[in-house]
């Protein structure tokens, strides 16, 4: 990989943090045959939950000595940093989690603590980014037409300190070409069907760039959920939708192999009919948008929750829409920021969590050891409010 | 072919690509399977705990650990760092083709890592010296074992 003189200097900098970050970017560039480093607009750093990275990660991050030179945003942590006691998070966990967050903030990261950085600072078409957090990667690439590989927490952090990323993978035009067509025969009318589609084809299109054909136009909500589920189930970092996503018309797809999808609900029947009795309903994987919060507000009008009902969104959205959050809280919903049902150990004490997210459906059993039941937002509200 | 001829046919200097720099000398342990530091090894002892591993039960700590490539979760990066801190980490890593989880783990843990190496040129138990301190990179076989 070609390095400019300035980049060479960083590779031999006196500051070990800068040297290490540069070594990381050069190593990744070498592994993937990148030709050079390119500037990034922003970074999204994952792997900041104390439960994931432990003392080794905490000490490593605290030992860093440099500032981010581009906008640096961070993923959800293991708890709501204000209402952690309500989540039964113990003090030791709280302290260690705060040390990780504070170390990142002291380096110049913004305390976004969300997996939806695209709602905080929406990138533009063609922007180069270094984002970890798979749902944000697939959203930025597919819905916006920005360019990012699936970074790890540490490679995104290194890019934030250097301001650059190796030029390979989805930064390069030819790698954004579709590799397989997915013909969906039925209309996708809900976020549940978008999740199910992701669960059904996720593994089949892992490591591919799928090109979807739908009989109807999908909403932002449905595309967000589809992307999150595809990236959790397979490794999808980019998909195109005919007639909808910003790059769909750039490519000739005539010779591509086709996957036909029909009878989604039927294909997924066994999973849908899982009979566990939900003791928690949890929405917000990925973090809810303002629009999703408004929808929930409409669905719960004049009602009061009869079961534990947790909602996760970003602190920024909570600040912006205090009215909405207060109204939801007054109906017995707990609205948490800074974390989610998948990264927080707080959800481990439940047996069966009802969710409307294909991504949470993949990760809750794996990471939190709980049963997950998937349904649409309407059914989740019915379960939580009408019994 | 006699064993002495066989010996002559095996180079004692093997070229490689430097990913994480440094010099290391020690005994090599080879696995033919892709490895994840999250789950495949007990970080407190350095013993391989993956039951389907061809080196199940063996220790990689203090050795040069050679395996084809990495796999699995990026959290594995931090496991390598934890092993380095508790002195159970391998002293160097050799891969056929490395990948970012192992590469980043080796860099932040300051463990030499080289790749682009044909692992069939090595035998478990051989003493190796890895030179990955400059732009050039090679592995020296110090005492060669043959089948």
C-alpha cells in the first residue's frame, strides 16, 4: 500500500497511540490489498460495552493518548447512563462502563451511545466512512449510498485518530456491484415481513451484494429493519433495491443468479408460532427513530401497559422529543437511552422477550441467553397493553 | 528419497509478510484449523478448549502459534490482549493468510505476526526464529524435525 510522506511519519510517530493506530490501518490495508489510505468523514465505534471487552479492553482504551480528528460517534453501552439502577445494573459494572465511555469522550468522541448514527449525522451520497456496527454500515451503504466497510471497534477507532481508512472493499466502485438477485413475490407491508425476509435469506446472501425486486415500495422503516436483519443473519454490508436505493440503476444485473422468495410467513411459520409467554416486550433494535416513536404513541393512545414494556432509542432523540417520551412514559412504557436489549445484561433476567426486530431475534438467544418471540409492533403493543 | 535429501529440500529460511513487527524465538505449535481467540482457548491457561480442534488440550502460551487464519467475533481481539497481560499469550503468530481480528489483536498486544507462509513447511515442535523487525520478513528454522 502506498503511503504519503506524512502517513509514513505517523507510522513512526513518537506517540505510541498514533503509531499503533497507523500500524492497524496499514495491516488491514495490506491484508485486503488496498492501494492507499483515503479520508473519512466520520467513524462509528462499536465494542464499547464493558461486558464485551472486559478489563483488557477498558485498560487498553484508557491507555490511549490521542484525539479524534474526525467526527467520532459511539455505539450503545451496557446500560442507560442515568437510569441504570432501574435496570438492576450493579455499581461495579456502572463504574467500569463509565470509565470506558469517559475515556472515549476525553479523546473527543461524542457521547452518542447509539447504533443509529445515521439519525444523528446523516452522511451524504458518496461519503467515505469508517463505521463499525453492522446495521449502521448496511444503512449507510444501501439507503444513503455512502461508503464503508464493516469495521471492527478498534479499526474504526484507529480511523478516527488518523482520519483515514484503507481504500478497499465497499470504498471501491466495482465491489458495490450486485452479485445475486432476490425476487420477492409478495408485498412487504410490515416491518415484521421485512425482518422475516432478512431471516429467511440472510444466510443465503451472506458475503453477497443482493439486489432485491419487490412488488411494492418499502418504507425507510422496513428497509432499516431488513438491513439490520440481513447483517445480523449473514454478513451483508450493502444491498440494492430496484427503483428505490440510490445506486440500483448503476449496474447491469441481467446475467445474475436469481433467488425466488414466496410465502415468507409460511416459510417462517414454525418460528412465528413459538409459544413462549413474554415477560418483557422490548422495541428499539436498532434504536427507534422519531417516526417509530410516533407510531408507538399512536398505537398506545388511551392505554396503559400491563406488562414490562421497554423501548430503546438514542439520548439525542430523547432530548429532541421530550414531549413524546413523557407521553409514552405516562402510559407505563420505560424509555431507555444509551443501550439496548441486546447489549445490556439487564434483559438476562427475563425468560421470553417479545420483539419486532429480526436482528434482536438473532442476538437475544445468543448473547443474553433468553427466548425471543418475534411479532409486528401492533402485536407487541397488544401483548403489553391488552391483557 | 533419504531423510538427509529430504532435509536439504526444505529451506531453513522461509519468507513471509510482516503484519505486526518484532522478533521472537521459540517452539512452534501448528493447528490446521482456523482459530478464534474468543471461545477456542482458555485465556487464563492458554490451553485450547475447542473440542473439534486438532490441538485440543494443548497449550499455545509461550509458543509460536501457527494456524491458517482467524475467524469469528471481533471481541477475540481483546482476548489476545488479555492473554498477553496475564502472560498466557503465544510469543508470535504465523498465519497462511491472516485477517483483521488476529492482525489487530496482535498489533495492540505487541505480538509479532507474519503471514503468507506455507504451513506445510513447518513441523510442530521445531524451534523457530521469526524476524519481522524491518521491512523484510523471514522465518528461520533453528532445529529441523522430519517425519
